[in-house]
């Protein structure tokens, strides 16, 4: 069973790279079918983003290498979906 979707916590410097550069780098990884980048935090020096990536057998190491080649940094893998079909995560409230 291959990885079908991942959610990454990624930071970049405020000025470089541009979000378009990060998107292009991820799209160039052969296993990627689509992606979404959402900026969720901006401070004086950095921009924090959540990047959701979908595909049919995603290669995590290749995706991280592509992102980090742009100068951005992957902080964590926050969600992973794998298997024959997509399952909607259930979020619990505490």
C-alpha cells in the first residue's frame, strides 16, 4: 500500500523562496498529482505553511528533498493517508 496523502508543516524565510517556487519543486516530483499550500503563520523572519500533497505512491524522501532544495524547511509530517482508498480523518475534541 502506497502513501496517498501527506500533510507537512513547513517554514520558509519571509522573503525567499517564494511559495510558487516551493509549489513548482513539489509538482516536479513524479509521484505528485496535486498539492495545496496554506500560510498559517507569519512573523518578522519566517512564514509557516501547511502543505497537503496527494498522489498514488508518494515518495516522502523525494518530496522533502525537493522542498528543502528551495531553502524551505520541513518541520514535521503531521498527517499521512495510505491504502487502497482515502479515509477522512476524525478529529476528536477534548
